[in-house]
C-alpha cells in the first residue's frame, strides 16, 4: 500500500501528502457543474472554517450522501485524515468493494481560513481522500477548497467567489430547535436526565471511556441527499 512518501522532498520518511501537480496528473474526474454542486453542498452543511465535508456521488452523478465533521486541531497527517474520512464514509454509505470497478465517487470540501491555493494540509487531505475512497470501493473525486476568497477546485483551476468560508453566517439558524426542552433546563441538577451522565458519571469497570475510544474528529451533521439534479462527475 502506498504510505504516502512526501513528493516534495527526497526524504524516505513516510509522509502522507500529495502535491498539486501529482494530484492533477492522477486522472481525477471533473465535476459537471461545480458551481451548483458547491452551492448545494454548502447549503446542506453550512461549513465553518475548520470543517470538512465528504460527499458521495452515485453512478448517475447525483449527490447520494454527505457528512461534515471537524477534525481535532492537532491532527495533521494524511493517515489521521484518512481514518476520519473512512469512518464517516462508513456512516453514510455501504462500501462497494465487491464491485469489479467503482461506480460511485467520493468528493471532499475543506473550509479553512487563509489565502486560496494549495497548502501542505490540503496535500494531506488529498492523500486521505484518495486512500479512503480506494478502501471503500469508490472513485477518488474532486478536492474543493473553501476560503474567505471563495471556492476553488484544486487541480483544475475552476473557482468562484460564492460561497466562501464566511457564507455559513448567512444561512438559517437552527440553534433554537436543537436546544433541550425547557423542563430539562429548569429541573434541579440531580434530576436533569439529559445532562445526568455529564454531571454524575456512573462508576464501575465499564463506565469510564479511554481517550483512544473517542473518534479523532468532532461530528457535525449528516445530510440526506435527494437526487434532483446532476451536479456530479463526468
């Protein structure tokens, strides 16, 4: 298996990073209508800087499923990113490893601060997307960067000004509907059933969770796709 030796240096130390030239030369399928696709994906997840959105396109180029999550800030290697992507892919679609060749495509959108263009962290996420797609029986699709300057598909040069990394603030606010019921908030501390595990953790051999059992990302949301228009690859 390719361990991702850093193509930017001659070192034999394994680093899971792809440079933009290698990515562009690897035959990534093009998005048919990138402007509409990015807009649809953004409306479903409203990603803020630091959020990653992984999407799966079906054989007819429709958006079949997508999920967004926030990696831990200290995770910077492509191997860690690959594990997070693979775990989220398993949450939203079954694998296609039994098929003779891939029919669905994995696409990644990363929202971040800073200037547009390739960065080493983008290279780590490119390696992660390629490896996770292969291990899940999918084609590796486009990598989209979302910065304050707008969106850009790295490797083919197509871009636009909207949405951008700050566009999430223009979307609908769902906070009120996600709050716990007022009765739970007004109940005494010891009687808040929804908060009791955090306030009074259970004791016992199986009650404590190790740090290794926590996933290396912060789940954000999973969006159920309704395929209504073709915005996928060709």
